[in-house]
């Protein structure tokens, strides 16, 4: 168990203090409707610049894990999930509250989140080790193909419209081309601006797309939020542990959905929300109390909460082994690596185990703390739900501006934050994907450099790309994903066309 030699890093005073701070921040952002773990990580990102890579990633991991869990709090109490992965928890969590069993549902969500998170991390650790060995065989061609596969997944999975997903990814690729060409040195899309010569720094873009845009979105809904905030008055009595009967009901779901959630989390573009939905369906399928689902079944809380927290560990696998984020939050965590000059991939496992393994260990510790700390603080934590959003939103804007300016001490980055804040707001409003844009921006450089280096290596022979078996497999999978994603749209188009032809006759 060589990994245990890095356990002391977790319990260094600064690292452990940041774990606790991240736990609190994640719980607050995760349970407040309109905020999310993505928003929290985006706001905190600039402040990690002065930290060591390990400390910064431990801090971000703490926020990530706790925010996925805490979305269940408002979902159960008010039928208003604080974060997207908790939306399935409302199906049975809120009916339990109406029946006077809200405390039981909260404890079930707490236990399921911690247990699912721990098992998911252990599964991810084993999976990451094997994937890292495969990744050692990757060269420029394979990384180019891997980037294309990642973009195809991001553009087609989790987006209501494949076309809008592709447009969002393409916009991110376009933004990644701004500035000096890293190989030829030619200026691209700078429009005579000195600031654009160095390109568009991804951190202000992330803050704008995820934090500022969500504030704009919530400010536009303040009248509706007022009604929600009036409703958010709740008292939690003394918490009690799960009964033996509840544990007996939950145990098979904890085991089964942990594996399901971890596997789905490993698929780029799927993430905790998809895991929660599938986890809920699986729990319903294997339950002996199917007729109780939707009416207040404790299994309807256990299933999705186990799966969505297990997906957190799974999402780290493609990020750490291949450099492809599995979710919007891990895309921001990728930025932490890049800030500190680290490129996630198999070589990090071999060359910098002191950076990689503490991340897994810290997430196990974090999930253990999730099982303990919120249990005793619940009745105090839920009072934050009563704070008016205009104060919270204003604080987020202030932190976003300060964080962006602190990066390079220039007002240009603040403008980028607000420009992409507006872009993100419009994208959300019209069904486009800010997550796909940021992944296009992050992966764009890898794809371009992989392709350009391959062309230099093969002297411009494009067909040489298909001499690499791994690259061919990855490109074929990407093509298959795109084809199967657009087939339903083509069928609908042909059906409508046939209908119009019949009417014309």
C-alpha cells in the first residue's frame, strides 16, 4: 500500500484546514438554489494561484465533493435542488418531508453521499491506475484523436440539442485560437489588440461562464426567488441515525449504485446528473417497494444520492489519466493543473505520484468527514437558505472581480469576466452549453498541437494518422457517437418532410 505513504500530506495543518473550509463552502454553494459546486470552484479558482498544486487540488476536491452532496438538502426540504445532480432526490425526498420524515430523508442522503463517494473514489483509483498504463503509449497522434473523442462526447452527451452542443464546442475552439500561434508565431484574431496577443486566459472565461452568468440568471428571476425564499423557513430537530430497517433497505443500493455511478462518471460529458437519473431508475427496478417511489420511498433518496456522489470519483479518471475532464467542475480543476504548469496524464502518475495520490486520499477523507460534520451542523447550516439572493449574488460578483483582477493585476481580465458572463447568460437562456464551450477552449490547444506535430512528424501526410491503431479506434468511436447522436434528428426531419409531401398531394 505505497499510496498510504502520502497520507501525511492530507493532515498537514494548512491542507486539513482547507479541507474543512472547502467542505463548508461546498455545502453552502451546493444547497443554495441558483448556486452550485461549479460556481464555487470557479469563484475560488483564482485564489488557488498562490497555493501549491497539491494544496489547491485538495481544496477544490473538498468543494466538489461537498457541493454534490449538499444539493440534496434543499431538494428534500423545499423541492428545490441546490445543484443539478440532486434533482432526482426531490422525487421522494420532498414527499418524505411532507409526511413529517424530512429528518430521515436528510440522514439517508448524508449516509448515501458519503458511502457512495468513498466507494466511487476507490473504484476510480483502481481504474485510473490501469488507464494510466495505457496512456503511456500515447503520442501526438493519439492525443489529437483523444481530444476529438472528448469533444464529440461533450458536444453530444448531456445536451438537449446536438447542434447547439457542437456550436458551443466550436465557439470554445475558436476562442482557443486567439493570440500567437504556438508553432509558427503568427498572430490570430487579435484585431490589433495588445491584450489579445497572449490569447484569452481561460480562468476569467471560466469565472464569467459559470459564476457571473449564473448571478445574472438569478437576478433576472428575483421576483420568483422571493416566493422561494419566503418558503425557505425550516427548523431541523436533533438529527438521528438511520434505523436498522433503513440500513437494510439501503445496503444493496449503496453497493450497486456506487459501481454504476463511478462508471458513468468516467464517461466525459455524463457526470453526476446523469448518474443520479440512472441510479434512481436502477433503485426503482430492483426495489421490492416500487409502488412507493414518488410517494416518499427512502430508496428513492438513497439510490440517486449514492450514484451522483460515486460519479465524482469516476469523473477524475479521464481527467487525471488522459487530460480530458469528465464534467464542468473537473474542467475547472484541469485549469488548476495548467496554472501550476502540470499537464494531467499518465506521466503524472509515474513522475509525480506525490501530486496524484494525495488527491484520491483527500477525497476519501472528505467523504468520511461528510458522514460526520454535516450531521451535527445541519440545523445551523439550513439557516443560510434564508439569506436573500441579492446579497449572495453581490458577494459572488465581488469575489469574481477581485479574483480575476488578482490574476495579472489588469482590468482586461475583469472585462473578459463580464463579457463571458453575458455570453454564458445568453447561452443558458437559449439552450447552449457553457460547459461545452469551456471544454472546447481547454481541449482546443491539445487538439491543435497534436495535429500540427503529427503533420510535422509525417511531413504533411494526413493518411499517416490512420496508421496508429489507438488513434483509429478513438476516431471511429468519436465518429460513431456523432452519427448515433444526429440520427434521431435526421429521422424526425425525414418524417416531417414525408408529412409535408403527403399534405401537398
